[in-house]
């Protein structure tokens, strides 16, 4: 029976295998140094191929994690953009409401000023009517019509002035 040359494979004392190396170095007396070299190269290539596969898996895992992180950040960005759009719409609505309220306040203020002036005029007319009440009696006695001309040049019917008394 013929023995395989691989049966004589042994490590020299103190020699260790690199981590992940699939088999022992081949140092056989019957094998030529070229065969030994080729066998060792083949083993190293297998280790390199395994390392490349492991590295490729790590790269794929990192890509997957980066895609997930990108997806999460995109979701967060889109959510923030939606919130911003809602806030801008709310702000626009509030600004329109504020503008309307300011306009209404201005109109009310103008109406109040108008009414205050009108009231002052009526009060002045009443004061003049009470002070000139004696004059009106004299005018009635003389037969002059009941129209009074004020300082500002407008004419008022004395009956309308008497209504406020």
C-alpha cells in the first residue's frame, strides 16, 4: 500500500498556524519545495478569500445600517417639514386675524371719536339753547322762524335742539 505524501505533514517545533488557516503547513520530505510553496499559497488564498467574504458581509451590513439611518433621518425631516408647513399656515391665519382685528379696532376708534365729537356738539347746542332760551322766546314773540345759525355757519331747526333737552 502506498502512503500519501500528506501523511508525513508535521509542524516543526514552535511553529504555529496563523488564525483562520484551514490546515497545517505542508513540510513533507517527499514533496518538492515548489509543491509546498503552491500548497501554502493556495491555503493563504483561501484565507484571503474568506477574509474578503467576511469584509464584504461587514460592508453590506454597514450599507444596510446607513440606509436605515438615512430612512429615519428622511422621515424626521419630512415630519419636521410638515410641522413647519402647519406652523406657517397657523402663523398666516393669525396674522390675517390680527390685521382684521386691528382694522375693526381702528373703525371702532373712529366711530367712538365721531360719536364723542357729535356728543360735544349736541351738548354745546344744548348749552346754547338753554342760554338763548330767553332769546328764542323773544324771537317767537317777534315772529322770526325757528332757525338758528351757529358759529360754524350751519343752520339748525330749534325744534331739533329742543328734542335733546
